[in-house]
C-alpha cells in the first residue's frame, strides 16, 4: 500500500515536472531575470534562445515517452510474469524480431535528437557579421568590459551590495555599470579571464561560454527586445563566485550612440542618459497600457 502511494506520488511528480518543463511560457517568467516560483526557462529574446527552448521541449517529450514506456513494461512484467501468475516460465532466450526492434528504434530516436542538436550547435558557433564587438573579462570577482569599436572604452562592473540596492534592482544581479548594447544588432562578445576560469552566461540570450585565462572564447547575441537582461558567472571560481553578476541593458541605437559618446567624457553623464531612456520607456509603456 505504502509502495503504491509512493509510486503514485512518483508518477504525479513526473507529470508535474514534464508539465512545468514544457511550459516555458511567459506567464510566470519575467524577461531578463528569474522570478520567485518561476517554472521553465527565462523568457527568450534571441533566435538562439528560441532554438534552445524548442530543442528542450522536443527532448522533454521524447524522454517522457521513453520513461512512461519503460515504466509500463516494468509494471507489465511484474504482473504478468511473477511466480504466482506464471508458475512455469518459458525457456526461450532469443527473439530476432525484438532484438532488431530494440536496436533500430533507439537509433531512430537518437537521429531525431541529433539533427536539431547539431543545427543548434552550428547556429551558436556561426557568428553573423557583428555590428558591435564587446570584450568581457572575468576577474575574481567582477566583470570588466571593453568596447574595441569605441576608442579606449572600458569599465568594471561590480555587484551592488544589498544595502545599496535601489527599489527596482534585483538582489545579487544588479551591478554598478551595466553593459549597454543596441537592440536588433549582432553583438559579438569576446570572453576571457585574468585569473581563474569564469563563465559568461546570459539565459535570456541563450549564450554561455567559458572565460579562460590566456584564451579568447566568443559568443554572440541579437536581442530583439529592449530591457535589462541578467546573467551570472557559471563556473565555480572562488569564494565570491555567486557575487559577480552580468547585466546587459538593451536600448535603441540612438541611445546607445549617445551613451558611448558620453562614456568617453563622463561615466555619470552616460549613466544619466541610460536612466533617462529607461524612464521614457516606462512612461511610454504606461501610456500605452492606459489607452
Ligand atoms: Cu567567476
């Protein structure tokens, strides 16, 4: 009886897990950062991330069907072939048809998984012609960024401590200097580190790559929606590994150009430009919602 209830709970948990995993919709997840009780992935704002989500959904269906099939087989074998139900067992050891089937069907399933998997892998590494290049450098324990296209532009990006958070800043994700990029542009991110291995990850962009000292790795994204997108170092890098977030602000190209020009003179002025653009956007959204 107890085992029966445990079994039912397992099935219930499995169904809930599958449902949750398939449901990568926007209902609970806010774009750009995780939310309490969120199920599934963070919202996607790039084509690569869309592809990751649909690949995840496909494999989720396949593994669920396989799991249910194996569970069914186990239950069937236990009921049909236990000593009471089947006192004189069959002595057969081979069945050519079944042996061919259990070889061929898994091959077909693996090919079904391999095709979208390789497509995704190729898309992630096939960087389109970049409109903007950024260099992200991991340090123990903060990120610094360089914009090689803009002359001598570089800055450190350090996490905002709990006591200094502003009301709209999420804890452990906000930084003092955000990376600013234009919307709908191909951004190439060259990634490296100056001490140990870090990892530059931004879930909403579907980009994740190791930052290795002495090497340059790269990732790219083309964000289709303005907003602020957060990521974290995803390679255990020391005691403050959890406290070196990545924050990317996606803005209109004009705002980006103004910001980049201002950065050359005065970082506070550049920050004010972004702040003004964000406020203007907020007012616009509120006005649109009212209409
Ligand atoms: Cu790190």
